């Protein structure tokens, strides 16, 4: 097998910008989630993050299946946050500001 056919058989690697558009979140959030290990298939190439499209799709489909089965079971789903949702909420919290002394 040639190098080009090996690449064609593997899934695509997405950039941080592509993942941010796909998840509809800021690039900074994608980077924070990658650093925290919350996004599957994330790896670094030098200073740049790349993400396995196949693993992200499997992750999204698994989350969707889990949320729909929770709703079908009557748990409501909206009262229970997944670990991913909790991490996202924590990332969105404003950073505490240090109070400066009066001058």
C-alpha cells in the first residue's frame, strides 16, 4: 500500500477552528477541553491541536444516544449534567478577579 492510500483509509484530522465550528463553541473552549482531556482523539502536532474526526463523531453519537436513552427512561435528562457538560460549565465561569488595594 502506498502512503497516499494509507491516508485515504484513515479518518481526517480536524483543526481547532474546524472543531469549534462543528461544536459551535469558541476556539479557546476547544483548546481548554483538549488540554483537560475532555475531547476524544485530540493530539498535538507541535504547538497545534488536531482531532480525529472519526473519534469525535463516535463521541457525539454516544452522547446523543445516552441523552435520548436517559430521557426515554424518564429521568428527564435535563436535571443531570454529563461530565462533559459540567466541564463546559466550569470553563464558562468567569475567572475570579483579585481585589486591588485602594490607592
